[in-house]
């Protein structure tokens, strides 16, 4: 499995909670956070597509994120991601199976009816 990479990273604050965010679409995410009432949206384009760990390391050294609060937030996020990477933990996103069509259900019924 290839590691996911992102072109944009930064920090947002919504309802008093600050988080490091990653995305590929700066404009769309700024619009979403603005519409959602975020009080801080500091997202920036990265020099190249990066993994989350590499993006966090980049943000850690960037002049726009040098406040003690930003540095603590980035350090915590980085520690969590590095710990997950070392433990070999893999996150899997569950998706719903598509609903079968009416024809597929009928065909399945016919198949079991002819077996009996």
C-alpha cells in the first residue's frame, strides 16, 4: 500500500479546538472551514506532495507556525503519527458494500430454488 501524500497542510481552529489539517485542495477546504465558522484557517501549499509525517516536520520549521501553541500541537500530532508508524498499525477505512439490485436478488432466489 502506498503512503498517502498531500499538497496542503496547516492548522485550523473551530469551536476552540485547533487541529493540524492535510488536503490536496486548498480553495475547497478554506471555503468549507469558512462556511463552518472556523476562527483560524492557516493552510499553506507545501513545496511538494508530502506524507503527513513529512508535512508535520515541514510545518514545525516554518516561520508561520512558531508560536508555542502551534509547536506543541504539531509536536503532539507528529508524536502520534510516528508512534502509529512504528507500531505497524494500519488504519482501514470501512466502506459500505453496494446494495444489490432487484435483478441480483431475484437471480439469487432462482438459484437457490433450483438447487432444492
